[in-house]
């Protein structure tokens, strides 16, 4: 019988159960296996051991990340130590253990990502008292706590299990527990993110509401002689009754023809507001806002009795193009109903009639007809 040059393998408690090929492998690769075992033991000793029984206090985010930083390198080092070499016979148990360890590594990476999302939402919640997702924060914290304890148990198990006993029911049970906790943590974080998105939207809407109320209070100031041009952010963009607001301002116009012109434009604007609910409503809203702003600008000009033909023509042109834009965006190809399409066509005809009843409007149509023949033709 060949003497074993490596007595440590002969004195192993499982000597009587070794097969002949295991003894031969110990003789041939004993030195290399001893070196690997010493390297692995040094890695385990260098890692911070965590005593789960003593950790009774509520853990923190720092504790969670510390547990992950201990377990993940431990798993990677064990995987590296049990990887089969070219001259080794494949051990199915070790291959299975390697697969399970890879699964642990993947779960730990997911948990790390979830915890970073939790920390971001927690800081966001602490910095802004308007965010109302405390329940979701607490739920995610409880799930993370449970996940932390599972990591501690798994770390303790891997630290005390010998390499040749890694593939065991105890390890598989802990891996399944970690998988369930990871799934629960992911679900809690998704719920937290959804609540955070909703809270962010509510905060933005509250801020927008304050801005709108402030603009509304400023725009309700009465018009007086000498008032300047009201910008497009004023009340007519915010109120649900733009027509009433414009009509109340038009009452200050003393000239009868100008008053009829403005009221005719307001009637057209009110009719076209019914087209807002159709497809491509963003374009229609922009056109309605532009039209209302130019009507209000005309009211200011006529109230102050400072009629500048060029300025009036500019506003006429903007109103005309607004109506034309709405007609284009309510055609039947844009999934608009036939009724709304007919309304927009009627509005174009009505606009020409309104312009024809005022000297400046008629002059504008004549100038515009130089570019478009038949523009002022009555229908």
C-alpha cells in the first residue's frame, strides 16, 4: 500500500467512508486542496462574523448593506473554491451547490438594488412633509428587516458548513426563504414607488393650483383706461367660463360696431370650445388660448380707443389662423365626429361674416384675399 504523504487526509473523520478514487485524488492533489482550504479559511476569518442571536435591536439601512457586503463576497469565494478544475472529476453535488450559490448571488444583487431605492424614497419622504406614503415606507422597512434576518441566517450557515456539505437540505431551505423575501421586498418597493409617483404628482398639482389661483386673483382686476396688453397667462386661460369673462370686458367698449365685432368673435370662440374634447386636443387648446388672448387684446385696444390698424390686423390674423387650425385638427381623419367637423367649418364662414360687418375687418379680408382668392366670398 502506498503511504499517504499527507497525513491530514488520513486523519480525516470520514476516512472509513472514502472510496478508492477519493483516496487517490487526495494523494495526487492533496497539497493543492490543502492550500485552497487554508485560503478559504483565511477569507472566512477575515469576514466580519455576525451573531444573529445577539442582534435583537431594530436594524438600519447601514446594517442591511453591511450584511449584504459580508454575504456576497463569501458566496463568491465559496463558488470560486468549488469550481471544478481540468484534472478533477466532476462532482454533481458540488455542481449543484455552485448553481445554488450563483442563485444566492443573483438574489443579493436584487436586494441591494431594492434597498437603494428604499433609501432614496425614505430621504425624499423625510425632506418633504407633503409626501404622504408613510404606510408604504413602513411596510417596505418591515420586509427589508425580514430579508436582513434571512441574510444573517444564510451567512451564518455558509460560514459553518464545510465545503463538502454545501449541498444540503438546510442550505436549500434558506435559499428558498431568501427567494421569498426578495420577491416580497420587490413587491413592497414597487408599491412604494407607485405611491411616491402619486405623491409627487399631487405636490406638483398643489403647486400649480396655487399659481393658478394667484394668476386668477391678478386677472380679476377691472380694466381701466390706460391698461396695457394682458398676457396669455391671464384669467381667460384659467377660467372655465372664458366667454363670460370676455363679454364682461367687452361691455366697456363704447363703439357699437367694435362691440358687435368683439361679441361675434366671442360667439365663435364659445362654439369652438366644444371641439376641445376630440382627438389632438392639445393643438385645439393652444389655438383656443391664442384666439382668446387676441380677442382680449382687441378689447383693450378698443376700450382705450387707441386703434392702431397694424396692431388690429395682427390680432385679426392670429384669430383667423386659430380658427383655421381648429378646423384642420377636427377633420374626419382625426377621428372627429361629423358634427364637430361641421361646427369648425361653420365657424370659418361665421368669422368671415363678422369681419365683413366691420370696416377694419373688411379691409383685413381684402388684404388677405390677395394671397387667397375667394376668401371673402359669402356662403
